[in-house]
C-alpha cells in the first residue's frame, strides 16, 4: 500500500504541476500577442505535442533492458530540468506579433520545455515501473488520478492562484513544487532500479493488440482533442465572448478521461452512442439555421453536453480497447498522446492555414461521426447504418456552411481569428457593410452620400470618444485646432470619420489582415480629412518604441472580446500611454463589454497614475446604427472635464473591495466578471 501511495502522489503532483504551468506560461506570452484567444489554442497545441514527446520518452525509457541505466538517465534529466528553471531568462518577445506561432513554440520550449516533457512522462512511466516493482498488472486507475490532478489545477488557477499570487510568486511556487516532485521521483526511480529479474520480464501470455485496435488508440483521442479545440473556439468566439470560458471545455475533457479510466462502469456505449447522435444532429441543424437564436447559457450548455458525450465515447472506447499485455502500455499512452497532438494541430494550426472561414465545429462533428463509424463497425449493420448516415449528414453541414459563407463579401482567417465582412440593406434604402470577428462587431458603415462619413456603432457623436474628439482641442474662440489622435485597434476605421484637414490619426493594429479590409471594403480611411498612419504590431510595444507623439486623444479600443489583453490595462501600460499624451491630452478606454465590469479597474489605474477618470455611457440609437457604448476618459488636468460639453459625466464610484491596480506581474479577471449571460442592451 505504501509504494502505491508514493507512486500515486508523484503522478498526482506531476499532473497538477503540468496543468498549473499551462495558463501561467500562456499568460506570460499575452503582452506580446495581443491577448488573442488563439494564444491559448496554440499553447494547447504545444502542450499536446510535448505531451507526445513525453510519452515517447516514457516508452523508450520503459523499453530499456538495463533498469540502472534508465534510472540514471531519468535522475540526470530531472536535475538538469530543475537547474534550467533557475538559470534560463525570459525570452525576447519584441517581434512576437510578426511570427506568433513560432514565437509561442520557441518561447515555451526555452522556458518550460524540458520540465514539461518530464512531467508529461510521469503517468505512463511510473505506472510501468510500479507494475514491474510489484509484479502486478498496469494500474490503469492511476491514469484517472493523473487527470484528476490536472482538473484540480485547472479549476484552482483562476479561482485561487491567479487572484492571490503574482506571476513571480506563481513561478517561484511552481519551481518549488517541481523541486519536490523531482525529489519524490528520484526516490522512486532509485527504488525502481532494484526490480527483481522476474518482475522486469516483458514476457506475457496476453494476446497482442491488433493493428485496427492500435489505429483506434490514435483516432479516438484525436477526435476527442478536435472536439476540445473546436468547441472551445466556437463557444468563446461565436456564442459569447466571455473571459475564462475556455476552462469549461477543458474541464469537461478531463472529466471524461476520469470517468473512462476510474469508473468505466458509468460508461454505457448503448446510451452514449444514441444520445451523441441526437446532439450531433440537433447542433448541426442549429449551425445551418442562421435565423435561429437561443439563450446564451442554453447554447453553451448544449455544446458542452455534445462535447461531453463525444469525448466520453472517444475516451470510453479507448479504455475498453486498452491492452491486456503490460508491455504495450507505454505504446498505448504514446498513441493516445499522438492522437491528442494531431487533433489540436488540425484545429489550432492546420485549419487556419487551409480555410478562409471557420468550419472547425462542423469539422469536429464530422470527425466524431467518422471515427465512431470506424470504432463501432464490428457491431453490425444497424450501427453501421446509423454512423454512415451521421457522417453523410455532417459532411452536408460542412458543405452548407461553405455555401452560406460564399455570400459574404470577404472572409479571412489567420492566427488572430476569422474576420467576416457582410453586406445588407437595413435600413432598406441603404447599403450597410459590417466587419465582425466571431460575435464581436468591429465596425459598420452606411453607404449613402449623407451617411458614409457618419460614425456608427460604439463611436457615435454623443459617445465618450465622440465627445472627446469633438471638444478636446478648441481655441479660446471656440474654433477647433489641428489634432494628433492615436487609436489602439483599427477595425473598420470608424474613428477616421472625425478626422479634419490638418489632423493626424495613427492607428495601432496587431492583426495584419485588418488594414486591407478597412482600406478596401470601407471608406472611413479614404474619406477622412486627416492624414492616416497605420502601425502594425502590438500597440503597447509600438507606443513604447516611439518617441513622444503628444496625442491630444489616445483611444484604447481592445476590450470587447473573450481574451482581454490585460497588458494594455496595467500600471506599466499607463506609463507608456502618459508618455505619449499631450499635457492636456485625454486617454480614452472603450470598455463596452457584456461580461466584464472594467470601469472599476480603470478607476484604480487612474488613481495609481494620479489621473482624473470620468465615465461616459451613451444610449443606443437603432435609427442611426449606434450601439450602447461605455467609455472611460482619463485626464491629468481635471479642468478638461469642466468644459460645458464634457461636464455631464459620471464619476466611477463602483470601486470593488480588494480590487487593486493591475501590474504586468499581478492581474486577474475573476473579480470583474459580471456572471451575466444575457446580451447587453
């Protein structure tokens, strides 16, 4: 019992550290990559690939005939990994925006690559060594324990770790945890080298698994990983841009592993298969019916239930096909990891390269049906007919989505997401073009001589930014003077509508796909009287590299999506903004967000920087295409808000207990979540 407890502790701790470091490492990359949700998906691809290498390492080490050599090699790598955590500096990310995927892979490899690989190898390697030491079968339940440790770390990070520990403290605590893990593993490895010869023998009377079964060890986890990535991306970008929403699909994914390997009796193939078919059909119909809407909470729940059933089927069938021969156990885990890596690679890397539009969720449904057809083929013609029909239906859904997207003016996809430009006639007498990214509208323009220069959506004349741009720079006689304006976030270029002759407007945009859209499919930039400049790259890095620009207004417009770029809302970022402002300049934050209450945090930052903050909340006006907009304006000179045109403002008095000004080392979205799943009116 005592050795099993030690092995279980090491496996649990390794899995906990594995999943605790994932959000920590991803968060360190966000300041250079704009806070995009694609950062997490790409990090997930990296983690799955290194998990594969970890399982490959475990497979190779377990296959060595000399236990002493294997033990010495593993102990040596543990010591080297612990030393690297203390010696390796943080990578240079100044040019990350130009090559985001390679930057993520290289930075993560440099900083956590070897420790992550060794942690990833823990479960399969220690299970084999435990089996040999005790002369027993492979303890498959320890794999469920590993996933339990991962799930606990996943839930604790946003709830307890991130809100109460700075990144530096998180890293120090994690390093200490890895040191404890290394000591525990060194002790177990030292014990493992004394296996008796009989226990080390790989001979077994159990039958070897067939080629078909081994292929399914790969295909089933691959389908589950495709479900994880596609559902995460779909619900966070196309249903509700809720921060931290990515936690729910990953938790569901881990829970299905735990059920499959800890309590396999709860998995009923007969029931799961039929429920899965129903959910796939229902959600496929829902995807093709663009006019049908459901409450956000219900929609998210439906997709999570579908993913739960799909992953439970994939992982339950994988567990049912586990090898009887202990010698195949590391190969079994290796192919599971290979499938997971392949699935995340398909969604995170391959699909954005192959498709201009986002068909990921439909392709996930199709892959699930196809893999289910292969896995259940021996069950007879009724099951075969069921899954053949389902596969055909899912293929038709993909084709229908493609045909529907063909009616868009433009669709373009890259690392930063899928952009879409649509054209309609609402109001009926006008041509209206809209730029969207998932559920977020990034600009609308009405094409008619009297309306094409009219600022719409969040940038109306009575909005906070509209008032700031109209009345920030008046001469004593009330006449406007030329202005210098900076804007973080280009979108359709709507704010260029305020440009007049003599003005200069500089847009900072991280997504290289956006400027051609704003320049060619919208006319705000072309029609503007101002001189327009566009600077590509992360805005904070670009502003920090420039000499003082003396902006009369600097607008920060990047907080409407699911992945809030926290690095634009820290005391260090405020120092960069203040350096670029003119003496009486205005710093404007666009904080219209359905699920985050950002004004209290802006108030904390203003207090820390010695600035005066005012809240501007303008109502919607459907007749003019204006949305409800919330802006917070900050100024060093409080007299700015005493002007008659800017005086009717609100103080931000909703300060939340325990909230403090964020820094690059200390920030958490959890205290600002509204926990409200209904659209903003």
